[in-house]
C-alpha cells in the first residue's frame, strides 16, 4: 500500500483545490511586489479583482475593487482611458483571477496593464500600505470625466 501511495505521489497527482496562475499574460507586464510598490508610489491605479469578502479583509490601500465575477467587465466601457496604467491583482500565485483580468484588459485595448502575479499576500508580507473595508479608499474616480479631472485620491 505504501509503495502504491509513493508511486502516485511521484507520478505527480494534481493537487486538489487551487490552480496556479500563469507566469505571464500576453500583452501585459508581469511585476513583483517591489515593482508594484514603485508603481504605487507613482500613483498608478491598482485594481483588486478578488471577491468582496476578501477585499474586506484587506487590500492595497487606495485600490479600486472590481471583483472579476461581478464588476470587472465595467472596464470594457469605452469611457475608461485606454492609456491609463493599471495594476491588476488577486491573492497570490494560486489565484488565476488577476491573470484573467489582465487578459481581458489587454483584449479591451488597455495599453499599460501590469499583472501583479504574487498579489496581495506578497504586498501584505512586505508590510506595504494596506486598507480594510472601504473607509478612506477610492475617493474619486470618474471614467467619463476629462483626463485631468479623473483620478484616484489616497489619504
């Protein structure tokens, strides 16, 4: 019995549950946590594609919450400026939602899509700015407003 179990493990029985996110997304730039922090300091828009429950537990401070399964498709609206840089993230390397979000954004014509593959868990591990809930987060963003008037305000 032990030999059979060891044989199954050696043959690479796929893990049950989480699937690993792809290493890259065609048309997007894959970034690590340090690169994400640099983009954050430049004021690039971060978009959290996780479900609302996970968003509520914690997220990149100032990130826009557009859950992949609920609101992310709002970005397909032509009022969103296609030259606007954005960082898309999920939990970690085992969450494929950010890769799917990056694929969609590129498909909709966004030109500066950053795929933050290691996601919020890496951000949190490095103790970078975090928020909980929605208090003080996305204070202003109107995709229909002129480019100079649209923006993200962080405390």
